C-alpha cells in the first residue's frame, strides 16, 4: 500500500491532553524551539525557496517567523496566542484561530504565494482538512513549506507523531500533503546543520496545483 492510500484512524490523532487548546496556549511562551544554528538554516532555506515579494501565510505562527530580511508583500500570521503574534515584528496581519476546532482558513482562494508551518505540524488533529485549505488559499504553484525537528509539547502532539521517528515524521507529513489532493508531489530535504551538535531540521515542501 502506498502512502497516498494509508487510512488514518481517529486514534491516530488522540492526545494525552485533549482539553481545550485555548487553555494550554493562553500563557505566552516567548521561547525558541530550535537552536541558533538550526534557526539560521531554516531562515536561509526560506530565502532560497520563497518568491520575492511573496504574500506569505505563517500558519500556526507565534512570536517569531524565521523569515529572512527580504521584501515580502505581506506576512499574515495565524496562531493561538494574541500576545505572541503581536510580538512578532515580521507580521503585517494577525489572526487568532484554533485549527483543531475550525480548520477553515478565513481567507479567499488564491490569497497567498507561500504558506509556512514551522515546528508545529505535530499538533494538528485534522491535518488533511488543514492541508486542503492551504491548497485552496495558495495560488497555483504557490509553495507550502513544513519544517519540523525532534522537539514538541508531548501532551499536545498527536499519537501518530509520537509513535514515529524523524524518518516516519517525514513520511507522515508527505502523506498529509498527498492525501489533501491539492498539491504536486512533495519533496523532502534534511537541513540538519550539524548532526549530533545542533537540532535536527527536516522540511517537506510542495507546490499547489
């Protein structure tokens, strides 16, 4: 059975803490989830991958977007904590929304040239719906970049994520994108800057069709 044919079950998306996410994310957490070297590597990858003057959607955003200093037409951040979003100087628009209770993105079709999910895909309980929505709001050939490491809030990460290693996470994100039906074939790159010394950094990216 190929990845596109895998069947997800409700238990795959159970969490240790299944209480209202708004309670967990109410306190602001002004912390980094990657070390300095890995953050610089992710920023460099964005600089090489995102088109100039792109309209960027930073999904599951917080106080930092890891974007390089480059000219973007707009950067819209959608996240769970208003204080964190307000502290992010790269955002030109801020939206507070819990994608686990409402996966419908509040944007028109073809609104963005790029969508980023940095270090947070492991918390999605409705990933196929979210990726379908990402495909809808991206322009044709718009790029979706999903980055992840080996860190997480374990009580909020879904069961299937916690059961897999980094290689399995790559396959899982690739499957999410494929099964959404909104993208061309995903690509994968291991950006880990200094294995054994710096945080691992993996990226799956694909273009909307």
